[in-house]
C-alpha cells in the first residue's frame, strides 16, 4: 500500500484514535484500546484494528494466552510512517486531498463538540488561532523541537477520570518563496 493510501486510511476518526493511543511506543491490547477510545463498539474497534494491520500501520508485538484465547498486543509499526522520500512522491493533488481530509476531520470533531447540549468555549479551552512568525530556518526548527517536546510530554499522560481528552492539531505553512 502506498503512503497516500495509508494516509487516507489513517484519516478515519476511529483509526486515527487507535494510532494516537499507540504513539510514543505504547503497546496496548484491544481491551486497553477500548478503554482509551470512548463510544466505539468492540466489533467496530476490531474491524479498524484489522484495517490498520492489513495496511501495516500497526503490528502485533506480543501474544498472551488467556483462558483459552490469545490476547494480542498492538504497536505502531516503526516503518509505517511516511519518509521524506515518500512525501516527495505524492502529487500536489494528493497533498491537497490529504489536507482536505485532515481539515474535514477537524471540522467534524468541532461539530461534535458544538453538538453537545451545553458547552463553554472558554472553560473548555477551545480555540483556533493563526500566528504569523518571522524566523530563520534554525529558529523555526528550534521552535518545532520545543513544541514537539511539550506534546510528547502531554501525550505520555495516562487517561484518568480527572483528565479530559483534548485534540491539538498543528498546521505549518510557510509563505511561498518570492
């Protein structure tokens, strides 16, 4: 499966949540994935796990015999991520399609949030911002490394009754070169 197809496959909300649960080397069973992903019936979860296995985005890293069945432990496949070479092979139209799918997914998540009976944008920390910055390539890379470090730290926190899942999306677009 090529990287464009993998990226499109991954943009499904349930499959995206599975991948996000396995980020940073986490290894989880279907049961533990189910605990992290609210509102997804077991049959649906297994169907999406199988699609990710077939696409070689995730893999089984361990099998534990439990009372006559086998519990599989899943992890993101190390070779599943797109390489810079893969990204160069994707056409302009494919990049635009993937970007549209990504932003449509964000719009769907926002619509789900706004569909609640009650919500409070301020208390819930909801926001969308655009900041234009003037940085050298080195300054930009330093900023991205700092942001990545903070995101990894936050993503390593385990779910708990006190914690609420929050989705943070980043899009970085430089001005066209003149």
